[in-house]
């Protein structure tokens, strides 16, 4: 760009610093994308998705075990999870570096994924456990009578009823993994593996900085974060409307039995009392009670 034109644009913008730009330079976005934002974006997507899925899956299984096993082991796991909340990532920077170096994981995706999962697990476990504790035992008994084993109860009862908190844990983990900078800049030296927060540092120089390209890269990096709250709100709304419906529809034999037998006769049977209470509390669409 010509120096005089750039000077005129700067002078014009300084007169109204809070207004919109007088000249829109769309080519900055293309320049930022061509200079490596595309590769950084893909790396961030890979690391964020794997970290989020692993964190939510491990936290849900751990919370389910803590709720099912009301013993000293569950209390110890709870104390460890609460203690993990007070450990700052900066404290473990050097020990983690030595550990990852010994395992040969430096300059790999796992050098970021494993610390992200470890530091987000305590919060996710406590969130999911608090919801699992509020699920009635009658639902678990009904699923057991229907033939579900331990993992079947977890899949057909606990997961559908906790879809909202699972979405919340996924959003929090995704935000952390997408915007994390410290581990990404210390444990990754290869430019081909850097995520967006670490990769944007290459746009800065000790002598000069292309602010237009840098800010365009920041805008591209912020676009997924702007869409996540909207998507999470839609998922939570849908999960609240179909949590129990999805759970009961999976137990097809129980649904057919309730459709064929009037509710009063079910309540009188001791072996299916918990099932009748469960289905009366959360009615199934299409079944007349």
C-alpha cells in the first residue's frame, strides 16, 4: 500500500477512534489465511475436539462410578478432584516438560491434549457428579428390571438425563483448549503443529508488526468461539425437551408393556412398582396412562 494513502487512512481514523474503518481491507484476511492461519486453525480444531471428547467421556464415567460406589474410594476420588482445582498450570510447567520429554511426546499433539484433559477433568467431574446425584434411584431400578447392566444404565438413564451438564462441560473444555497459550508455546517447537494462539506470535516481529494481518488472524481465530454459545444453547434446549423421552424410547419392551397394560394394574405389582413410578413421573409420548 502507498505510504501517503496509509497516512491519510490513519489520520482519518484517529479523528474517530471508536467508529468503523473508513477503508475496508479485505485482503488482510486472505493474507493471514495464506501465511499459516489455515494450518493453525486445523491444528486447533484437532486438539480441541480430541481434548473435549476425552475430558467429557472420562469425567462422565468417573462421576458415574463415584455415584454408584458410595464408599471410601469414591470419597478419595472426590477429594483428589477437588484438589486438582487448586493446581495452577504454571506450577506444573517444568515437571510436565520433563515428563513429556521422557515419554517422547514433545512436538506432538499429545503434548497439548494430555495436559488439557488433566487440567479440565476436576471441574468436569464435579459438574457432572452434581447432576448424577440428583437422578432418582427408581430410574436405575427400572432400567435394571428391563435388563440393563451397569453400562446400560449409564448409557440409557444417566447420559440422557445429564445432556445439559455434558454440554456445559464440553463448552468449558473447548474454550480452554482453543484459547490455551502457555502449553502450546512451550511444548511445541514445530511450526506445523502450532495452534492459533501460538501461531499468531509469528505475525509479530521485534522491529515491525503487520497489525492488519495480525488483527485479521485474531478475528478468524475468534469466529468459532462466537458460534459456540449459540450452538450450546440450542443443544441444551433440545436436551431439556427430550431427555426423558429419549431414555424411555430406548427401552422398547417396557414401553410396549406399559401401552398394553393399564397403569392401575401395574402399580399393584410389586416387581414393577418402581417401573410404574418412573413412567408415571415422566410420561412417554403416545402412551395413554
